C-alpha cells in the first residue's frame, strides 16, 4: 500500500518538475527575477527534493507573478490604446480608404479589451502592416500610384503628386503642341506618364520651368520688338502729319500773299480808272494791271499745282504708313488671339481646357439672363482607362481620349460646353436643365458612348464612362459645385462604373 502511495507521489513529483520546466521555458526572457526563481525552484525539486525550500520559492514566485500580472494588464490596456491611436492617425494622415477591411478590423479590435497577449501582439502586427502599406503607397512613383476617386479622402501628399503629375502632362502637352519637333518634351511626357520618383519629378519641374522662362523671355523680346516697331510707325505717321499741317500753313500764307498782290493790282487799277482822263492812257494802264493780275494768278496756279502734288505724295505716304500700322496691329492682335486660344485649348483632344472651363463658367454665372435659368454641371471619367494604356500602349490611350472627347462634343447641344478637365476626365456645363432632365441627358450620353465601336489591334472593345451630375444652386461657389459633381462621380465609380449618379440618386 505504502509502495503504491510512494509510486503515485513519485509520478506527481515528476509531473510537477516537468510542468515547472515548461513554465521556465515559457517565461524565459520575460523577467530575469522570475527566470532565476524558477531555476531555484527546479533545483529544490530536482534530485533529493527539498519541499520546504520549494514552498518558499513557490511563495516568492506567486508574489512576483501577481505583481507582474498587474503590470501586464496595464501594459495591455496602454498598448491597445496606442494601437487604436496609431490606426486612427494613419487614417487621418494618409487618408487610407476607410473601407480598408484591415484598418476597420484593427480599430474595432483595439477598442475591445484583449483576451490575451497574443491578441495584442496580433494587433501590433496588423498596425505595422497598415503602416507599411501606407508608406508603400506614399513612396510609390507618381505615375503608378492608384488614383483614389474620393476627393476628400485622398492622402494629401499623394493627392498633391497626382495633381502635379496631371498639371505637368497638360503643360507638356501644350508646349509639345507649340514645339512638335522638340524631342526632349516627348521624352519628359513619357517619363511623367510612366511614373517618377519625387526627385525625378522635381527635375522635370525644373526643366519645364527653364523652358517656360526661356519661352516667356522670347515672347517678351518679340512683344518688345513689335511694340518698338509700332512705336516707330506711329512716329513716322506723326511726323508725316506734322509736315502736312506745316505745309498747309505755308500754303495758306502763300495764298494770302498772292491774294494781297491781286487785290493791290485791282485797287491800283480802280484808282487809275477813276483818275484817268485819257482813254488810250487808261487802256495802256489797264492792260498793264491786268497782265500783272494774270501773272499773279498764273504763279498761284503753278504753286497750287506743286502744292497739290506734294500733298498727294504726302497723303500717299500717310496712307502707306497707316496701312503698315494696321497690318502690324492686325498681326499682333492675331498673335495674341492665337496665344489665348492655345492657352485655353487642350492640345490632345482640341477641346477647351480647364482654364477655358473656368472662364466660361464665370462668364455664364455673371450673365444675369443665364444665371436665372438652371445651370448644371457634370463630370465624366472614363472607366478603367489605365488598363487601355497598359494593354495597348499610351498612343492608343491618347487616341481613345480624342475619340471620346469629339464624340461627347458632337453629342451635346449648341449651348452646352465641354472641357477636358485632366487625364481621362471631362467636365460639362449644361444650361436649361433640371435634376430630372439632367439625369436623362447624362444617361443618353453614357449609353451612346458604350455604342462607340472601339477597335484596339484586333480586339473590339466597349469603352464606358461614369458620370456625376449636379445643378448649380443660386450664388454657389463654382469650386463647390465641381467638388459635389466629382463626389457624385466617385459614387458612380463605387456603384460599379458605367452609370450616372446625380444629386438625388440613392446608390
Ligand atoms: N494615354 C494617356 N493616358 C493618360 C493621360 N492622362 C492620364 N492618363 C492615364 O490615365 C490613367 C488613369 O488611371 P486611373 O486614375 O487609375 O483611373 P482608371 O484606370 O480609369 O480607373 P477608374 O477611373 O477607377 O475607373 C493613368 O494611368 C494615367 O497615366 C493622357 O493624356 N494620355
């Protein structure tokens, strides 16, 4: 019986020793004091076991674990709070899509009390993953960064870089349009579209800036020359006119002088007639005086002829100078008109650009007649456009944009306005519509677009677009209207694309 009891005790002792070894392995490295105490306990229980000392050691361990339990609970709560804070900061800083399941899961888990340390560790790992996703997105080259369509939730640095990229492409396009043989511009555009690191992007900005400065200097020199030449022509014209006026004065004085001579001869004749008593003497004197008058009149006639000739010549000269001036101002006016047209036209699609859109909308809003009727705005964005570029090349993408742009323009009414906003995005200004007719009109445009027969290499493809449309409210800021239309477009994208979302739609 005692043997059996001894046997059981030995087994329990071995089990306890094994448990303590496992516990030591588990806790190894957690706390030096606990590590050492567990080692002491193991030595008390090994060989000829000393249970009294083992009990002392167990009591010490008990107290240590109790204290550590409290520390651990506080640590767990603090860590959960930090994880939640970090996830929220991540959301606010990078504007990560709030629909990101990992982010939502992390925030909601961090709000609950953790069951174990493993939960906390897992949460920390999740948060680190989110951070690394965010830093990857932020440091991705601009061209390959995925465009987030929710305008208000775009990560700000990324939003900035995308906007910069779009601006650069537009600028490069307009310069390429003016300087089609400039190979450097072509290369720069290719680089920007393919995606650049921040440093490369800065270099492109710098190159473009130099180009713009050079161009403006040239423009200034040309304008200076034109103004100088206009000034010169005006000077000539002024001189010619002054000469004509001076000539007219001289001619007037000389005419007066001649008239005086004739008048004198006539008075003299009159006196001689009155004082003469001999008919033959009177005849002789009269003949002499008349000869003098005739001479004076002949001289006058001759002078008149000369003056007439000089005047005609001067007038011819003035006419030529005025014609030259006219042609110079016409040239300069046309040049300016061309510059304005170029600066307001998108070089790829030949549609009005963003600047033209801003001016057109401002004009409409200031025009009382139009402002009183309903004015609507729509933003159109080609769906999955990137995949066209990726599959068929950038040139095919360009062609697609040209076809879509010209198709949309043709499908619009006379008073409607279309501009290329940027990339694959167009903006429409549609007067005289209400919410219902706006929706119908956009639906018609959307359907007609899907019917366009696109052929890429051998593939026949349907290209679709998403539409966001809204009516301008009285006195509303144009930027706010655009933002609203853009966020409706975003809803259309989220609803699966190839659809129209207007103000009162529930998606
Ligand atoms: N060929 C060409 N591509 C352009 C031009 N401007 C912008 N892009 C490209 O258009 C693509 C737009 O891609 P995303 O913003 O991801 O949009 P998407 O692929 O249309 O997708 P969703 O809008 O979400 O349906 C980017 O790859 C740009 O590089 C351009 O003038 N010509």
